């Protein structure tokens, strides 16, 4: 069929040429030349048909299944010229693959500086505007912080973890910090620093509990946080942040130089802590303070809790970096957390743990109540009542007492704007007012 088409094409070409030439006189030489052209075209067509048949046979051979031994070897790969330099080696491949870091030189100067993808960074930038009824106003920091945390497999079921969180002063390098709540955010002695350590620890998670070393949340705070729930004006009476510190030296807030064990069995959670240090002449060499906590309950619903903390290396007149002799704190608490409602209360018995307006230590008691009611998932009102007073044998008439409330709008995860008020009935030892009523507006930008 293909041959007939080719012949027809040649004949048409020939006839067209002949018709064109018909106007001129024909001769025997012209006829012979035309016949020669036709024969040449036919021979070319026969050669092309033969080549086409060979190609079809090769295609059928390639499509047929072949045994591994009969497979044709692939063509050799084309390699780059030897003059091109190889890529530089990456010392920590886990930065690309996400696997645990490989240590190329465990004793090298940069052995502790790998970039690990399983380290999380976070922060919360917080600023307040305060105005009291005496006409004073101030823009102040509200315990802003930046931190990193992460964990990596250690051996078998053991997992190593670590965390560092620093407090940052967003608005100034003040040498005196205006305390507007129970969490000063910096211990005494660091008031002039724009950056201070809030938390810093490393630890190991095991099948029988977590152990950690460093500056970390104390077991005492497991109970205290039941009522330390507000954005501002909260957590001032139950002793977690005693003597206007962050509770680091006494071990009730963010405990310093602490060894901590935590574990949970169903609804029961346990925390045990001791602080080992050499701060005073009464150094005990081991467990200079000790504390423990028990919390019974689930995250939602009812829960009860209790904690105890004792200082063993205190001195009668401590400096700002020394513990107080006889410092003890006991706290009990209960709370209920529902879908849109929260209520919690704590009661503390404090011995030489707090100071009055004149800086004198005292034995006393503290009580706190915290409430929260959601209007929508993003909007709620919260309130607190704090009262702390010395026992009757303490000279003077010092008292801490206030009611506070905030309206909060949560515009993103832990990022909030709020407006609050503190109605203060606290008084000095001479019965004069300790603080004026205060109004606040603030923004927390958390990431």
C-alpha cells in the first residue's frame, strides 16, 4: 500500500511536469530522462521500506521479556570532570535530616554548638500602663521573657531535655523594679539588669520519673499556681515569691541550684526537691533546703494539693543572696476547672518567709482566691482576692490585702490585651495605706 502511494506521488509529479512542458516541443531525449528519474525514485522507496522493516523488528525484540542474564548493560554514567571540587562536608548532618546529632569531635571547641531541629524557641513580650488614684502613671515591663527548650534521645528509653528562659526588661534598665504582682520576674540583686535568668535546667526523662538540675519551678509552686492565675495583680499572698524575690533562694518559686524529681501515677502527681549550695556558714553539704508536693486530680475537674518547703542553711540576718534562718512554708489548695469556669483557693502558713514594709521577717498566714468566667472562647473576666498578715505577736499592724479584676481578650495563642483594676486595702506597720488603687492596661505578644 505504501509502495502504491509512492508510485502515485511520482506519477503525479511526472504528469504535472509533463503538462507544464507540453507547451514545448517534446523529443525522445526528454522521455528517456523522465523515465530515468522515475526509476531512481522507485529504488529509493524500496530502500526506505527495507529500513523500516528492520526498525520494526528491533522494536519487537526490545518489547519482549528478557531474563536478567540477557539484559543489556546500561550505558556508562557520564562523570563530572575531575577538576570540579567536591562539596564541603557538613559536620552536623542532623540539621538537614532531623536525626540526632553526630559528634565528629567530642572534644572540639564547637562540640556543644550543633544546630538541632528539635529545639523549640518561644517568648512573650509584655508591657503595662499603670495609673493610680493619686495621679501617678507609668509604663512598665510585665515580666517579659524569651526561652529555648528541647529534648534528644539519650540511651534506650532515656531522653535528655533542657530549657533556658531569660527575663527581659522591655521598657528600661531600672535599678528599682516596681512590683505590680506576686512574680517580680527578677531576684533581689538583679534589679539593674535588663536581662536575668528566670529558668535554666537540664534533665533526664526515665520510665520511673523525670530528674533535673538547675533553676526551675519548685514543687511548692505546683500548689501556689492554683491561685496565680491572673494577667496582673495576683499571687502575692501565698509565699511562692516570698520577701519580694522570685523564690529562688528559699526554693518556693523558681528554685535555684535545685535537684528535682517528678512523676505521676494516674491522677496523683509528686514533686521532690532539694537545693545544694555553699552560701552560708550553716552549709549542710547536702539538701540545704528540701521540699515536696502532692497533687491529686485531673487537668479538668476537681483537684486538691499540698506542699511543704524548709530552709536548713539560713542565717539570722541574711544578705540578699543568703537564706533566712527558720524559713518554712506550708501550703494547701483546691481548684475546679470547667469548660468556661475556674475557681481556685490556697492557704499558706509562713514562718520567717515574708517581710513587712520595714523589711522585718515575720511568721504569718496567707490566703488567696482566684476566679475566671469565659463569655466566649476568646473573652473572659477574672478576679482575685489576696490577704497576708503577720501573727499577733509581730510588732506593728502591717497587712497585705487587695481585690483585683481584669477583662481579657485573647487575640491569638497566649497573646492578649487586658484592662484591670486593683482595689487596695493594704497598710503599713503604722496603719497608713501601703498602696493606692491602681488601674492597668496591657498587651502580651506571645510567640
